[in-house]
């Protein structure tokens, strides 16, 4: 892929480089008396400044080869050629060619993705950053090097105060959530007081959605849903701080190689595990264009094949949500934590434990006639595995200790299991001590 870059403030048809100096990952140019500096921020990111003294950025040293005769710089991922007039040609060896012109009217602090794997950030008219991914997540990681970690709720971005007086306004709100993420907004903040005059049906649908948004203030929302998903949201808020990934992920961000994902701005991923389909029209039905893969409706436990449209029942009270195949996710419950796993792909989840600033780690690995689930807990806690789409096992236990089968979920105690025949889910309860590594093996009869 080639990216042609020219900045609005600098280049004229007659401009020419008069001198250059290369030092420690920076190329300083004199272009007819106008200074330009090209600085490597990482092997996949550069900063270009003109006529200004750049504010120093903290970053690791970058290994770059410089060919003085050709004014060419090579890193592990990129080759940057400097034209005689100071323009740049950026090329990644594993991509197709594309031309991008940044001379157009970009607003201050504009961030965006270009076709074919590049991103840009322009904090001022005389400064631009170019990032190579090629995936959107990798571009966001490069952007995090520049902006530094952003903290919730301190660095949250209030969403516009929508009046929500029509279904169209609600649909626009969902599109806005997607647009904010594509603009590298990590923590959109929603104020439910804007719902004061909304029609009751629309108000309920917005509150259903608000219960799962990263930052809601004041939090007059469904507390049961919010409390259940708090461990999940807390973990992804930490990932946003560490890596610069937004919790709300538009489908083009999550599935960058799949065609047509930009046509579904009424859907988004919440983290890596959940597809959300907010209800944005009157009635109790929802059409959903599923991405590729296998998807389980959290309300009904029904599994659907992806790459097709489906219509589901969508009663008020919960946003329609789908977990993708291989998902492993925590839900807080009374006096325990549920660990839900959707076979048949292997899954893992690293739960952020804020009081210890460490991760508890959970793993699930299926095989032909057995399933292995593992808990590496940083805290002493009761866990309930909920293994979806799982038939009745022949045996459940840890090494040297078989678990006992019970007749109902209410009868579960540590070291027991129960099979929910109606939903075809297997429930396993255990108590894990802090620092322990608990491996449970599930054996099935040969079919």
C-alpha cells in the first residue's frame, strides 16, 4: 500500500529541499526556508511537523535504516521516501497501493482511518501523525502511543444531548456511538436525564441500551443488568486504558476484512464477545444481519449461523445481545461469579481485579469427548461455570475428585454439577482460593 502525504501548510509547486539532517530517528529538512521534521514514533508510526517546534513525545527508540542518497527511511513495517519537494511516500510491503491526500479540510484534532490499513491524527494544522495497522485495533494502539493512556471517567466524552422524541433520533444515537469509536473516542458518556420527555416506548429502549454503555451519569438505569455486566465492562475499560481500544466497536473495526460491514451502523460489538442490536423502531421484533461465525442469543440461548439476516423477538427490558462462538465472559451474581462459555471454539477471558490490579484468568478448551475449563483466580471466590450448548456429561471432576450431580440449580454447592435439559447448558459450581489454579474436566459418553 502506498500513502501519499502532503500538508496544507507547506508545499508549493516550486518548493525544493535545501538541506537535511538525520539523527536518532528524526529527519530534519529545510524546504526553501521552511522547516519540516519527520520523526519515527514506532516502527509503524511517524509524525510530520512543519514550521513548529514539536512537543517531545515519550516513546521507545525505533530502529530505522536511513539511505542518505535517496532520502529513504526503512523500519520493520514501513518505507518512507522523501520527494524533492518534501512530500512523502509511505509504503507497507504487504499491502496494495492507495493514494491519500491530507490537504483537504480536516478539523482540529481530526482522527480517522484511511483505506487499506492506515490511520491519521492531525492535532494542529502544522502537525500530522500517520499510523500503519493494518487492522483498526493496531492503528488505535499506535494512536495510544501518541495520546498516552486516557482514564475513565476523567477523560470521558459527553454525548450530545439528544431529545429522543422519535425513533429516528434513537437510530441516530446508535450511529453516533459507532462514529465516536471510529474517531478514537474511548469513553462516550451518556446522561439519561435527556429522556425526561421521551415517549415511554422509546425511553425504555434507550434505558435498555444505557445499562450497557461504558459511562452513564447519573446512573438511573437498570441496576440488575448493570451489576451483572460490571466485571465485563470493568475489564474492557482497563483494556481501553492500556491499549486504546474503545468498548463500543463498530463492525468494520471488529471485522475489518469482511466486506459490507460499514453498512450496519445499527449494530456494534461490545468488547470482543457481544454483538448488540439495539431496538430502533416500534414493536417487539428486530431484524439482525449477523456477521460471520456462530452467534448465541443471550435471552433464548438459541444459536444462529452468521452471514445471514434473522428476525428475533425483542421484548423490552434488555438490548438484543449475541455471544460469538468461543466467547468466555463473566457475569456477577449474588455471592458468586458466573463464567459463561459458548463452545465449540476455545475461549479465554482475563478478568481485571481492580483491588489487586491483576487479572484472574479463565480458559476453556473443548476436545472430541471432553471439555477442560480452568480458573486461575487472584481472589477467593465462588464460581459457577455455565457451559452453553453442552449435553449431559458422563463425568465431571478435578484430578482425584469427582463432582456430584444434583437435581436443580438451586441445589448446587461447591463440587457439584447440574445439567439444564431445557436450555442444554451445563452448570458447575466450585470455590476457588486466591492464587489457586483449578482445572475441571468434563467427560462425555461416546456418541
